[in-house]
């Protein structure tokens, strides 16, 4: 009887081992959330914001593709692609502005694609006509000023900001800020290199402190009284209108915005944009891009960051409607910003930034 019991226990143990092995084999072919590895789209992005999850989840529901978002600092995205090469798991890389995407393309880090089912209301000028990048949101550079310390009379263009009356009042980002570089590139394209050098040199005389940081750093300096007017992205002040903490709200409480024209031209714009890296799954990436530029996604995705939609049928955030209002956008070909980026950086450095 004892022998029979040992035999039965042995048989039972073998059955358990076989079941366990089968489960392991089944689990090894599954990705996160039960999707197979072939049904996963990996996104490298410079930011993950509250509210993006709902947009990504709707993409998953519509497409049946599991989305895995990996947050990587903006300045490290290209380096990550260089390091990983064609073996990169990324199918989409989202850059904060267009010149960074253009440089990645010039380095051979990206592959082209087509969007056959893109929404008809997507502004095609906000995408690359050769298929290397697609705008996801429009970003508007602006100046923020202290309501208590500055009366913004006769401040309509970027040239006005370089006038002597603003001496000791201006806060500016560091020369390596990509949004600043694209703004200067736009100035060069419209006004010429000589005019851009004169403008940058005159503006440098107006600095309240040495340039440093990014747009949000200028808003912090403005709140601390280190200057009276700051070069920023409009969306950063928009974020501070609906922040996560009361301390963040206080940073922007005393500031307002002015959207400046680029000389006699309209307002310079930039875009956050998505690209497909070498080795990425183009089919899945295209499905993601077509969804992200659709009215449905554009009703929410740009609003999270207080940026403008790229689909004209999407409704902008309350901040954009109430505080910015209509913006006369420059129709400049955005690929030119990448072509003039190196010259823009050189102009800033030689002007004393």
C-alpha cells in the first residue's frame, strides 16, 4: 500500500511538471498584458504626462496593439538610437521639436513611411513630405512678462524685445535649447544672417542674468523676480495654469503671455513630432501615427500639454482659447529649420549668449 502511494505521488509530480512546462512555453510567447511580441508597439518619448494614458489606451483598443511607452530625456533620444542601431526595440520615437528629428534623419537613424489613411483635416504642412517625421502638436514660442513689473507696450515682434528699453529685464534659455535654436533659424531665414546677428547681439545686452535652462526655467526666474520678461514656449505657462501642485501654480500666477511676430512675418511655430527609427515596425508605426493625427486623438493629446492640435477639427484647450486666442502662423517649410540649425547655434554663441 505504501508503494502504491509513492507511485501515485510520483505520477502526480510528473503531471505537475509537464503542466508547468507547458505554461512556461505559453507565457514565453506573450508580451506585456498578454499580447504577443508581434502585437506590441514600443514608443520612445521625451515626456509622459498625466492624461496621455487614456489616448494610448484608446489606440490599443482600436488597433489591438499593445503600446509600451518608454520615457527618455530629449537630449538622449538620438544617442539611444545610435547605441541600439537596427536592433532598437523602438517603433516610434517622439522628439520635442522638429530640428531634432531632422538631425536624426541626417544621421541615418530614421526610416521613411507613408500615411495612406491620414485624416483629411491633418495640416500636411506639419509633416515631412518625404515621410520622415509627423507633427503631433504645434508649439508656439512667446514671451511671458510680469504683470506687476512690466507694461508690455510696443512689444509686438522679436525685434522689439532687443530694444534698449528692455535692458536688464530679459530672461533667456541657454544656447543649446532646441526651441530657441529653431526660433533663431526662423529669424535667419526670414531676415538674413546679418540681421539675426545684430538682433541676437542687441538682445544679449538686455539679459537680466546669463542665459540658462529651458522655457520653464525662465518662468521660474520670472516668478522669483530675476527678470521682467522671459522667452518661453506658450505651452509651459499653459501647464502652470493647470498644474499638479499649488507650488507650480504660483510660478505662473503673476505672468501673462504675448505672442510675437518674426519681424514683418507671422508667428514662428514648431512641432513635437514622431519618427520611425531604423528597425522599427513600419506597419504598426503607421497605425499609431494615423490614429495620433486623427480628430479623436487630437481632441485630447495636445490638450494634456497645453499645445495646439495639428488636426484643424480638434478643439484647443481652454488656455489656448482664452489666453492665446487666434495665432497667425508662419507658413515656413519646417525642414528649413533643421538646415539652418547649426548656423543659428553659431549666431547665438558669437552674439554673447
